[in-house]
C-alpha cells in the first residue's frame, strides 16, 4: 500500500508549518462560503433582477462549473509555476468577482462576477499540495483534515452570512470581498512554496471540452421540466453532452499532460473516494438548496415563508456542528480510518434528507435536518482528502487530490439543475420531498462506496506482502 510521504525538504526545515496551514484553512473556508452564500439569495435575486428561478440558479450552477474546470487547470499551473502564485491569483479573482457582484445591477453582470469567483475552488487542492510539501509525515493526515473540515464550516457560514445581511446581496458580496482580501494578505505573508516550479504544458483543449459538455448537460437537466424531456432542444443538448464528453475522454487519454488523469478516476485506491465525494457533494448542495427554497416558499404552497435571516438561523446548527468537528478533525483522523469517516459522514448527511422526506411540518424539522447535515459533512469532509490520496503513489498525491476536488464540485454543480427539474415536474411540498429523497439516496450510496472500497483497499494492503 502506498503511504503519504512528505518530501525530504520538509524533514530538514526548521520552520513551523502550522501558521501556513491555518491561513490556508481560513482561505479554504472562504472558497466554500462564496458558493453557499448565494443559495438563500436565489429568491431575492429572482425578485430584484426580474428573472426566473431557473435563470438565477445559474449564478450558483455556472460558478460551480467554472470551479470544476479551474480546479484541475490551476492545479496544473501550480505544478508549473508554483502553488503560492496560483493561490494568490485565485484569491485575487475572488476579490474582483466579489466587488463586481456587489456592484451588479443585472443578472448578466452578476453571472460574470460569479464566473470569476468560481476560480477560487482550485485553492483546496493547491493548499493540499502545499500541506503535503511542508507538514511532517506523521502530521500530514491532520493537516489535510483541518483543510477539509474548515471547508465544510465555510459552507455553513455562507448561509449565515446571507441571513445576517438580511438578503441584501450587494452587502453579502461586499463583505465577501473584504474577508477575501484579508485572507489573501494573510496567505501572502505566511505561505511560501517549498519546491521549485516545474515544467509542463497546460491542457487548454481538455479544459474547454470539459466546460462545454458540463454546460450542455446542466442546461439539458435544468430545462428538461419546462422544455419537455423529449423536446428537440433537450435531446439535442444531451446528445451534444455525450459527444463532447466522449471527445474529452479521448483527448485526455492521448495528451501527454492531461487536465484530468483518466486512470486516477478508476484507480482501485481512489475510485471509492471519487464516487463518494461526487455523491456527497451532490447530497450536500441538494439538501442545502432544497432547505433554503422550501423554507422561503410561501405558506400557501406548503413552505414557511421564511426570510433569508430565518433561513440562516434554521441552518445555524449545521455551521456550529461543522465548526466543532473541525476543531477535532486531527484527533478523529488519528483514531478512525478515512473511509470509515467518509462512510459515516455520508450516511448521516443522507439521513438529513430522509428526515425531511418523512417530517417537514415545522421549524424543528429544519433544525434537526440542519444538525444532521452539519455532523455528516463535518465528519465526511474532514476525511475526504485523506481517503483520496492514502492509497496512491506519493508522486500522485496532488493529482489524486485534484481529481477528488473536481468530482465533488461536479456533484455539487448538478444539484441546482436537478432541483429545478424536479420542482418543474412536481411543484410544492411533494416536489421538495422528492428533492430530499434524491439527496438521501445519494448519501446512502456514497456511504456504501466509501465503506466498500475502504474494506477492499485494507484487504489488498494485508494480502500484498504475502503475494510478493
């Protein structure tokens, strides 16, 4: 079994790596916050920008799609030019995008701003690369766990931020721009590259093809309910997505330095983490977006007619649980296997969706679901990074982390499109029950994959020495 190995330079360095780890964890939490802060604002954007719910949902979906492409691309740039410049560049784009969003007076302007903000998602695998190069071997799992757990905390914090701003999306983005600037300054002072930049060539064609087929797929799914699933437009988009995806795979298999290493997607040591990450990301964003929409829906349609502040309060338990768990992430990682934690976290997250399927009559149900979601994400996210890299060759650690971040983002990006399709087909409470049911099923399957592949990898590690 491959083990996590820190470079020799780490062992000889006398510098304390943890200030850099903490600063990167803070930045990672903001990278997550900028996505979830938009979720409770969708009804507000719909009203203030005079657009449909499907249209404003693209402020979330498109940002996540950009993140899916930027994550492997900027990770590759990090290997070529150094990770620190890429981290600072992503934070700079987040600041610029936040200011542009704060000034936005149209949906088009806001979407452009959200595209710029989406690049910051690459900060997570880039940060994991920095941690791998600087943290001693025996503390590596703890460092990655802290990064992953604070990302979960940031996800919950976004909802609180939107609530505290009372739905004023201009104020939300001004605040986001300010804290992003602070994070950039802290990272610039405390983080240093521990290895020289390498050589290589970015896979720009792969990035373009990945973006194209994901956009075609998401557009087909989100518009299927309104256009008709058998309409020429939807079928044409689905066919386009399939063709472009096939071309993308062929390009990635042939190019010398692919955007996404296809072998890593099906690697025995990572496939469990890959599937679990994608489904957990989908389950999380589906529950999060579904709860926000359901809580803000008019009472006449079965919702609670909540304000954005009330939505933030409903989701406060999830943020608190993720914060508490992030503080103990290192201890958990030293006590439990990563696959066990991901399986448990996925199962509890799925249970949050199941709770809302069975019981959704009062505020207490939302608090219970938010608590379950916070516990599940806090545990699962803390271990995802480690599960993705612990069974691969040390030289492939950064590649495996980048692939894992990519599939998690792709999973999350499908949530908005799926919700729009489900609610278009089945409005009201019944539609939201279907939304939460889909999220519960995704969490359950994620748990099965994490547990199953964790057991297979442990068995392979035990039998490998005797086989040799």
